[in-house]
C-alpha cells in the first residue's frame, strides 16, 4: 500500500523572529542559494552543502515559467514538477515547497531533524509540496523518460549532476530519450566534485558534453554562475524539439570560501564558514547567529549494560583490518594478488585507509556500482587473485545480477556493505540497508557467506579469517558506531583468545526461559534487554549469529528446544533473518514460541531516533521478550 498523502493545503505563517532575516533574503540577488546555505549549516544531522546551481535553476524555472501566474497558456507546455536525479538536492524541493506556501519558511531550519518530515532525501507523501521520491543516484532520468512518454505534449525537466550521470542506467535513459525524441530537458550541475574527489582526476576521459552528444542529445555547455548565459541556454533548450542537456560548468559551493571547489561541499557546512559567508554578503548577523549558534547535536542519555561506553566505527575498522592482512604481503605480492575498487565512497566505507597505506592495490573509480563490482569479480576470476568491492548496503540491490554472474564464474570477491540497517540514517528510507539477504541468491549447491560483526574486535577477526577464502563473501557494518561487547567479568568478549569460526552461532548467555538471537548492531541492544530481564528473574539466553545465512545445527538445537526464540535484527522483516529462522526451526521439528523484530516501516528521519521508531530499542525488545515468555 502507498503511504497516505498529507493534506497539501498551502500554509503561509512566518514567525516574527525570522521576519528580519526573511526580509534580508528577499532583497538578496540569490535568495534561494542563501536560504539553502542557512538550511545546510550546523551539526552532523544537518545536510550536506548542496550545489547551489540547482536551486538557482529551479528558482528561475519556478518564477519565470512553471508556476508563473502571468503565463498560464505558456505554462501548459510544461510538466510542472522539476524532478531531480540526486537525492541530496532535496533542499531544492523543500525550497520550492516553501515558495509555493506548502510549508512555513522557518520549518526549513529543521532540515533532516527527526520527525520533521524533511529527511535528507525526498519522499513522496511525507513532505507537503514534495512531488516525487529520489535518493539513489542516476535512478530518476529513466523514470523521467516514462513521465515524458505519458505526457508527450509536455516538456519535462530533470535536474542531474556529473555524479549521477556516472551511473550506467543514465546511458540507457539517454538512448531511449533520443530514440523516442522525448521532450526531456536535463539541467546538469557539472562541478567536477564528488564525495571522494574530482572526476577529472580519478575518472580521466569522463566528459559529460561529449558523452551526451555521442548519445544524440542536443547539448548546451555554459558557465553555471552566469545567470544570463544559463537562462539563455534554458530558453534555447525549451525551443528545441527533442531531448537536450544543459551542462553547467561551475565550482562546488560557490562563494563559501572554506569549502568552495572541494569535496567538503558534500559535508555539512561548518557554522564558522556559514557565518563568514553571510557576513561577506552583508546579511544581519544577529538573526543568523541566533539560529546557527543554537543548533546543538542531540544524544540519547541511555546507559547500556553488557557493553562499553566507548564506541568504534566498524565501517572504518573494516579497512584497518584489511590493512593488517595486506601488511603481511610485500607491495609487489599485494598488487599482484589483491585489487580494491572504490565507488566514490572510500571515506564512508573504510577504503580510504587502504588507499592511504596500500595504494598499490587501490583503484579509484566513479559512481558505477554494477561495473565496479564486476571489475572486482573479473580480477578475482583467477583462483589465486582476490577482488574487493565496497559501497552502501542499500546499493547492494543494484548489483544482484552481477553477483549471480560472479558466482556462476567462481570469482573471488570480498564485499563490504556499510550503512546497514537504519541506525543514524538521516537520508531515510531510500538509504536503509535492509535487503542484504538478497546477496545469497544462489542455489542450494553453492554457498555465499554473509557476515555481520557485532563490534570492532569481531570485525577484525572476521576479516582476517575470511580474506583469502575463495568465492563470494559479504561483510556488513552500520553507519553508526557500536560499543565493544563485554563478558560477564567485564572483559571484551571478542578480545584475547577469541577465534572466529564461520557458520558457528555464539552463545553470549545461556538461558532456560528462551533465547534472543541477534547480530551486528542489534547484539548490544539485545544484550542490554536480556540482562535487564534476567535481573527481574527471567532466565533468558542470548545468541550472536555473525554468519547470517548458515544453520549451526548444534546451536539451533539448543535454542530451538527452549520455550521461545526471538530474532532481533535491523534488516527488513520481510527479507531478513527472522523471515527464514521460523522455517529452519520447523524443518527440524523444533516448535518454540517464535517472534522476530526488524525494520518494518518507512523512516522518521534524524539519527539515533530511527531505532526506537522501528521498535528496535532495548525497551521494545524487553516488551517482546515478556510477551513470548508468558
């Protein structure tokens, strides 16, 4: 079922405290860019510093054509929703929603906050005024083609970028648009900056103008900061019968001196940098400082038992663990035996530390997950060579067919999918890493290995153990940091003396009343819940299942013979471990009471708020334990 739509009746209230600032913005030569800069400054839960070009183009289109009350007949030529192929450009949609009166202007300051209905990527039906969902790069141009096919009498606009255009499905979309002579108009921000660097350096030969002209589009290449030149190209593009692209050459985050032209434009704008920007543009300091200096990071004051107060980033530890393996090889041997390919996320998935310490094995590449995975598989086609691939868990869904072909060719690929589950996923539902079991898509006569370490020490143990095993191996981690799991005596569970054995379920606590089975980031939360109910006299045990897709017959006999089994995971309830465990139990004539908790609905935005919103916090786990135990 589709999520019920919110009432999108326009609203137009503005708090008095923001009237002076709003007045100043209205007098600005670029109010849309300045508003976005205000929205995107602050602590980590705020947004990246989005390319201001898109907001300028959208503002011009909105004011001069699409929504102009003075040009009603002219406007009938256009499909009035400007669809964006890059989710982080969602500020454009929120800005237009405010301009149209669907949301109050001051509400933009709650960008990416939990329950604000302003998540880091747009979601149709969640935010008043937002007309489409987006967030996975390159996915929207093919959809825009379909919109154009359904509205052949309309001109359809699509905002894109040099990053989104790297995705292979945009090449497919170009061929269809040209073949069908669709009136699709691409507005592409070509700032030569992606998360990991500059495409002109790491992807030499990549040229948007030549590529799109080669597909047959009419291309206008302009200077993106020259509004007259830009608007002239828009006018010519509209007059042209067929698909066009405006490639706007510009720098990232223009005018924000500390981050201009650098990959830091993809991060949150530091408050000091934002204040310098506003001062240079002559805006009143008091209202802006009152807003930005009073934005504070939020935290959860919950003290977990069974784990350390200190946290470690498993997604970074993955790369450090790989380095420990590579340190045992000579540079020449490592280069011959191992290849690590990046998909523009090396800083987010742990590959940056490999790039820095072992550049001999590292291949920088673009936002091309399908091709990059297959390149890793091809490197691992020989029995004594090993390819490595990494991206976000959400994007695992993009390489399912490539995984099948790698398996059929007996390739050796070690994959790291970070940002699994939902914890601290401010970009919300489209970036949830929920369907990781899709990687295990072979038949019963072959085996893939899915591993989800519970803490940094177990991550190191798993990487060391499986690095040079043959076949396909998948390791998962979360965006959020996790604590170290402790034994009852206070020492680290996966510390000295621990040895990881693939396929073995690990008993954290024995119990007679029933067992909770968990893994990854849900182990420490489940551990907390189990320890608390044990203090109340309920003798519940806890199992860690770091190998997700193999049945440990001995362990299953143990917990399957107890009064109840509860699976707790951050994967989807439809496709995760819980959807399989009940069948495994019944196949072995084991019939405990059974339940499972997992991600079950679209997100609420924010960071740590996602876990309790899905009912995966310790208190929710305790409620489910007590329900099964009675």
